[in-house]
């Protein structure tokens, strides 16, 4: 074989090797491209059918609450600022009623006390003086009783004059009056007439909580010193600032809903007082709503919103306010379907702050994402971004 033939054979062999490599690489590239195309098609299908896919496990993990749309009574209202305050009708400023030195203070700040429970013990000269007066009056009463019995016997036996008997009777009645007066003085001081010491026990006037304490061991207190403040927190007041333009709406007996600004706590109530005076600078009046507070959740000083109910309407289809989301300028509710959620455009009507009337777009009985619906919106946003990429 000459050099020319050898060159031709080498070229043909090189071409054969190149062709084989091309075929091999083509076969490997086609499945990858096919998988990519199928994946893209699946993603497009996910977006085109409008379903944001969420399994039951994913719904629970995301903290999404499912509720059912349906009829509901909605109250219309005007909202006003307010603050929780002590019920002054159930608040007592406790004083010792007699001056003296503090010997014991068993009550502590924040303590729940019962009616008649001892809050403090005061050694008082005033109490000692009144007890001495009572003891003297009781002695005079005993002597007057003896004298009266003797004079009565003498008069009945015609030994003494009737005038002496009547005088003894008068002295007995005066002695009885003196004993009652001394006992009443001790009772007014809160000391009672049964003990014999100068100790004054300061007691709780009713069941409540000690919210203020201004007393210490060894301290000298006066009769009018405010040593404790006790309040019954089973009811509290919500003080409301009412603009003058709304005074025709806010009247005694009007229904109201109190909403905590710090939490989602709400409570119903009724307006119990509306001031007849308007502030010169604020041009507003003060109103009050009485609230039941059995769990102590409404703490005095807490800022609240007070919704004064102005009317009531029946909504055919209502959803939780947290269910409403805005997508591309359109209000939607995420309706639950078999494989997840669908963004259902809706027209919202009136609201009572917690629920919204759905005028159109959703039927009664349909399930939807209430609390946590923002998680569905976020997932929808991720799918839309991937589709555009």
C-alpha cells in the first residue's frame, strides 16, 4: 500500500470515529432535553389551572385556618378611643379611722382579700380611750340597775316616794344610752366592743384586690390616712371619649363592643353613663361602658377601641376579615378545592371589624382560608415568579 492509499484510509477512519461520537452525544442529550421540556410543561400546567397546591398536611403546617362561608349578622358601628379604668363603685380607699402606731401589716400589694379579712393592726390611744369609756358606762349601768331595782321594791312596799323610783328609772335609761353610745363609737372605729385592748384591726370592706398600699410597720398613721386601696376587678369601666358630633348616637343603654389594642380580646357591653358636660378644648364628652371581667383580662390602664353599635344587618355570605387578600388590585378569597386553593375574586361589602359581607364571588357553604391566608398568597407569588422565569 502506497502513501496515498494509507492517507485515505486514515481520513476515513477519523470520519467514522467522529460520526460515532456525534451519534452517542445526541442520544444522551435528547432525554435531558425531554425531561426539561416536560418539567416546564408541568410547571406551566400548575399555573394555568389556577390551583395553588396545598395538601392537608401543608395547610396544617402553614397554620392556615379553614372556615365555611355562610350567613351572619353584622353590626355597623362607630369606633372611638378608650381606656380601661377601675370600677369606682366597687373601689374603696381604706383608712384606719383612728390614729396610732402600726403593729402588723398582713396584707400585701396585689393580694386577693375577702370581706372582713384583717389588712393591718394599729395600736391606738383613741381606741383605748373609747374602750375605757365603754367600761365606765357599763359600770354605771350595773349600778343604775341595782338602784332601780331597790327603789322599785321600796316604792312597791310604800316605803319610798314614787318620785325616787322615777328618778332611778331615768338614771337606768341614761346609763343604757351611754353604753350603746360607747359601743357605737367603737363600732364606727371598726374596733368592736368585745375586745379589751387598744388594738384596732383594719379590715377589708368587701372581696377585692389590694391595688395600693401606703403603710409600713412602726409607722404613725392618722385617722384619715389612706393606707390601702381595694378594688373589685370582677367588673371594670371602659372610659370612652365621644366627639360632640356623635353624642346623638351614644346614649345610655346603647350596645358596644370593647376591643383590646394589645391583643385580639373583645367583650360586649352597654353604655352606662354619658356626661352632660363637653370639654372646652377637646369638644368631646366622656362616656362609660361597664364590662364583666371574671378572668381579669381587662386590666385598668389598658388602651382599647370602643365600637358603638349603630345598626344591624344580615349578610347572606360572610367570611372572616383575615381571609381577604389583594392580588393585582383585586380583592380575593382563597377558596379550598381538592388539590389546594383557588384565588376567587370577590366583591366585599360592610364589615363589623371581624367579618366581611361578600356581595358576590363566593357562595354559602364554600370552604376558604381564613387566618393564615397570607401563606397561600405567598405561595401563589412564588409560582407566578417561576412561571415568568
